[in-house]
């Protein structure tokens, strides 16, 4: 009888411990910078369904692939893409060696800090600056230049390092997904070697899980040392229709979770949505002019037009930054 009583007591203690743990987990908020609402609920619900054994929507860990655009999705992108700002600074640093840039666009605008003209030059202008400032050096030398710039450069509006312009709610989302067995990738139109320098430190995304636009590199030997040299030729543009191609080429699995913020991400979201089983497609809609910026259909940077219409028509999750995020950046007061 005494032994039976001990077993009952032990079972009761175990049950109470399990209940306490369950309550603690239920009370813990995995997305504290998100406002309670339909968007947050949709994310939490999807992760729960996809990772609960026995659920009709359970997804095997190997298939839990999540992809994220970078500019405007994981960090800010105004007044122009941050790699554009890096290129501007490189133009200024190299201007003395290239006096013709003082009268030639978009180099003239870069030297003068004419951001409006640079933004209007669009992808073509960015490519011109990149070809002139990102090539003719080894991959190691380029990485060191990026690292030095990331450490020293400051955003013109917030006067903080560009890496502090990462969105706090999206950092929480990346952490939530990884804690639940998802592998998180960046799929961006930005330069792959520009991003790989800092994404692990800022986002927890290692270099091998970064997909981006690239230029041709060649193997060479300099002073007896094997090196890779960056040439002035485009290799791959990871934007628009290029994003699903890059995902297939470098990941080899169709994502089940995808987040973007612009028409440049539409095909990535469509490719994700077209798969079988549970799917999550999300868009960050920039609606907060006070804490960040408000823009969509008419913006030269991060235009959100066709993707917004399709998201609303197909029931994808659209994050209203002003409404759905309690904090945008970590440096905001709580």
C-alpha cells in the first residue's frame, strides 16, 4: 500500500511539473515585438501545424525550408538600397583615380550625394556603380572592404550602423523558425558576397545559406597564392524570376515558407505557393512613415504593386508595419 501511494504521489508530481511546463510554454511569447493580431496568429499557427507530429499539416524537418528577401524585408532599404550606399562610398574613395566620373552619371550623382538621381537610375545605375567599384580585386580583399564599411558607415537618417537597421520582429521570426527545425535562407537581389560578410552575425544566417546576385569570378595565382578574382561581368541576377531559379539551383528544395516586400519577390512567393502541402507566403508592407517609411506602388525603391494585389487576392499574409509591429528596430525604446 505504501509503495502504491508513493507511485501515485510521484505521478502527481510529474503531472504538475508537466502542466507547469505547458503553462510556461503557452505564456512565452515567441514574437514579443509583434502586435497580437491576425498576422502574428497566422505565423504562430502555421509553425505549430507544420511542426506538430501527427498534425495533418506536419512537415518533415528536412523539408522545412524558409526563404527571405533581404532589402526591405529583413532590414531597411531607404533612401536607396544599402549596397547602393556602399557603392557610393566606394565611388568617392576611388574618384581621384577616375576623374571622368565627375561629369558622368551615375558617378557624378554618387560623388555629389544626389540620392534622388541615383534612385531614379534604378537597377541599371546600380549595376554600373557595382561594375566599377566591386571588381578587379580578390574575393578576400572585397570582403575586407565590405567589413570595414559595415563597421564604419552610418545611415543618413538614423545615424546608426546599417546593421542596426535590421527589423527586430523579423529577427524574432528567424529565431522562431530555427527553434522549430526550419532552415532559414536569404534570397536577395543584393550581391551575394556583400551580404555573406555580415549575415551570420546579424541574422544568424551562415554564408552557405545566402543566395544573391553574383559577378563572374576566376581562379588565379598571385605571388604563388591561389586567389579568386572578381571580374566586371554579371554572372547571375537573383531578382524577380531569377529568385525561384536561384532557390532551385542552390537549395534544391521548394520552400514552404517565404517572405518578401516587393514586386521583385513575387515570383519567389508564387513558386513557394505552387507546392503541395502547407505553405506560408508573407509580405512586409511599409506603412510607418514615423518609425521607418511609408511606400508601396509608386516607390522607385522596393515597389510593392502587383505582389500586393496578388497577396490580397490569394490570401497571403500582409504585414502592416505600423499596425503589426510594436517595435521596428531594436534601438527603439520599449
